[in-house]
C-alpha cells in the first residue's frame, strides 16, 4: 500500500509550499496588531458573538480574543501569551519580531539556503544577543522605574492615566516587597468602583474586602490582634441528605436543639481559649452567637470568599482551619490592625498585617473605562514586580534593538559558513521594531532607522533611539524612554523559539472532516 492510499483522507502541503504558507500566516497575524505598537499605536475594536465590544491597545488581548484557526498562527499567539505571562509587556513586539524573522528566512530559502542552516544561524544570533544584552543595561532606581512603567503603558491611555497607574503600582509593590524574597504578586488586591474619576484611585496598605462585621456591637477597630481563618462556619449543621424524623416525645426535639447549642458554645469557648480577636469564616455565622462574640470583643466576618481567605492567610501568617475545635495556637495569625472603613459609600474591612498586603482601589466613570484601567494596572504591576527583582534597564525607542543588530553584523563577519547570512537576517529582523514605531508615528520608517543607526555609530553610544513625540533621534535614557531588560530579553527569546519551530516544519497534513449525519436510534 502506497503513501497516497494511506493519506487519502488528508490534505497535505510539503516542502517550500508548506513553509511559504506558514510564513504567510505569521506575517498576516503580525499585520493584525502591527499598528498597536508604541505610544502612537492605534486601538482595536473587538466585537464578540453576542455583540459586546472591547476597545484595547493590548496586542495579546487582541490575539487571544480573535478567532484564529491556523495552527502556525496559534504557535505565534502562544509565544505572545507566554510573554504576557512572564513579562506583562512586549507581547506585540514578540509577534512582530517572529514574523520578521520568518520573512527574512523565506528570502534566504528562495536563495537556496536550507531552513536547518537558517535555524542554526538564528540560534547562534540569539545566544550572542542574550550574552551581550546585559552590557547595554543600566541599574535602575525608583525614578527610572517610574519612567519605565510609563514607557510600558505608552499608547494605552492619556498621560495623566499613565502617571496615576505608575505611581500607584510602585507604591503597592513597595508595600509588599521583601528584599529577601521574591515579590508575591498575589498580596496585591484590586477593587473596582464606578461613578468616580480615575484621579480618585488610591492604594491602601493592607487588604481591603467588601465586608462588614456581622454586628455593630462588635469592636470597630482592633490593634495588634490575633486572627483565625475558617474554611467553614459557626452555625447549626444541616443534614447531608433528605430524611424524616419521627418525634414521639417532646424531649427528643429539645435534645436536638440543646446539642446544637452545645456545639456552638464549644466553638465559642475554643475561640476564647485561643484568645482570638478577629475571625473570618467562609460560610455563615449563626445569629444566636453574635452577642456572645461581641461580649468577647471579637470581630466576626462571614461568607468571605476562599480567594480572600488565601490572601489573608499569606498576609497574616495564619493557617486556614476546617474545624474550630481542632484549631491550635500554631494556626492563629496576627494582624497589625483590623477595622471597618467607608470607601466609595460602602463599608469595607481593612486588614493590615505583618506579612504585608496592599489594595488598589480603581475608580472610574464607566465599566468600560474601569476595564481598560484594570488591564493597565495588570501590565504595570507585572513590570514593577519584575524591576524590583531585576533592576537592570535598557534604552527604549528601538535603541536596544538597533544596537543589537549592529553588534550581530560585526559578529556575522567572523562566521565563515552560510550561517553568516542567517545571522545578518536575524539582525535585520531586530530593526523592524524601529521601523514599525516610526510607521505608527507617521514618520518615514526607513529614514528613521538610518538616522538611529547613523547617530549610534557617530556618537559611539547604544542609547540613541527615536523619540516619537519630537520626531528626533535622542538619548533615550535622558528622554525617559526606558524598559526593563527582562521584557526585551524574553521577547527576543520567545520570537526566536517560535520562528525556529516554524522553520523546522516542512510537511503540513490536514485531516478532512466531512459533514456526518448522525444515525437515528435503532438503526
């Protein structure tokens, strides 16, 4: 039996034709988000099947929301999603770099260079770039961090919004930062409130939950108290299944009620024994024990979400217990303060703890505005956390990519084999960032690129890039256009991995899926 008979129900594309179609898919995907790059990038209007709309400038949001069927396009989207997960920025750059690498690789394939040789050359170029990129970096401080966050938010809002988001993000991360440990992003909670101005957004030290104590007679403020977190409640137990009880004597029903009261009393006594000041339960707290808890001076909160209990556990160094009676001193946490405050007309529970925690309260006029601001905060917090862990920064405005491309051209001259051509093609691909930035800013892309290369060469400095607000080639560090080293490095790594993986594909097989008519029962 021949190959044709085995694959008779499969559409197959091989060789150059397969590579050409894969490259076209990547280029088409890049074209969909190319115009969003940079501070002058434009927005995309996304409409789902239900007619709901979303206006965004975030490349990965556009790609993940759109319906994409081509498998190669999905591979590129995967690289962009990984970039978003790791670095929270540079998602559009990853896709653009990958597509440009494939475009240049195709030109080499047409000239007779084998894809395997191109892949080796790309890998050599990547290793050279990753090894040298640290030499272009500078150590950051709080002032430079703020400029880096504003650069990361370029094109995602007006200037005042970027200023507010960067300041609040830096403040929130500073609250939860621990110099000896990696920053726990989960200790930062975000709450949204509509009906106010974005300028009224704020950061509160501690965790803020939309909860109020179950009785006004309970203490409103507690300082340096002990806290217990319960994955359950203080209430009468319900039967696990439907059943009927035949009560033959009046004392039987009363004995049930007495036993229930005894169980509740035992739990209250346990709280008193452990010296609990604050208790938060995932489930309910029986109304009959409110007064008892108030007499003991205990703040009680019920129906607290499991995610909030986990946050409290990290901040208060408490262990969540399933049964109060089995709790020990080791399960009890500590809080610096526990109070009720009115925020935006609603009463909230604010907990400040030893383990640190911060809450960002986002305020905006409409739900759509708040949604976009939340996405800005998500990106900015990721960038700030990364900078606190690795304070190395790079010049923005395409300066770093041009500097790396110049370095690769000098490196390619030392390679005697055909990989030299692939390394040069890789360097050309890196320069696409400057061209797209200039294009989105209404400038001549080729002229802008040549101006940056000329300035870096004549000044013998890698810090010169294009300032899209002035249209001039400037020192990006002096202009305040900088970005974290980790974002650029991950974008290059992600784009290279995706490009090499696609270059290695020389055979695409599509299984035919005919419309099938289901058989009727009994046939």
